[in-house]
C-alpha cells in the first residue's frame, strides 16, 4: 500500500499573509495551478490555510474585492490535511468525504507537500478509490471552496 509521501508533489508554490489577491492570481496563471497553500511568514512553513482559483472568484472578484485585498479575505482556513505517512486510500477517502480535490500534506504543522486526486489516480492500488472520490466530488454541486 502506497503512502502519501510517495505520491505527493513536494515544494509546492506558496503564499503568505503578506500577499494579496492579485499576486495569487498572477502566480496561479504563471505556474498553471489552481491551488496555493498559505504559510506563515518566515522559515517555519506552518500551514495557515489555502486559496483556490474558486476562492478567488467566489470570495474575491464576485464580491467586488480589489486585487489589493489581503489573502486572509479569500483563503480557506483550517484545511483538511494529511501526514506524509497517511495511506493513499485513506487520502482518497478523505477527499471523497470532504468533497475536495487536493490535500495539503503536513508534518508537525509544517507544509511538506500537496497530494491531488490526479496523484492518487497514478497509483494502481488506489485507482478505484480515486475514481470513487472523483465521482462523489463531481456529483455534489455544493462543493466547498477547496
């Protein structure tokens, strides 16, 4: 059985509370990503929340917030997370339960990576679980913002 640490993306792009909505949107466009973890300023790497492209739209632009509005105005706080040694099938199950496509991977509160539904689909042992998670996420139109 594979663990999250074997499948996760390491060193994800991150932002801090010093960044603003425009800077996040530019980062997402430049790196072709739709998810950015928010970490504490400095070297701690402590995960504070996350911002998705959907967060930018629903909590930012749809509410007519300016591009200069701070990260905390659009970020999702207290995200569902997993540890590096979490079983891949358990991660898929969490995604299905919480209707999310990405999970920050934390070790003692410090962000060490991100695992996405696509990462789980690459592991043969979790194809069924990943497919089930995607099906459950796609069926529910009222998905959370992350």
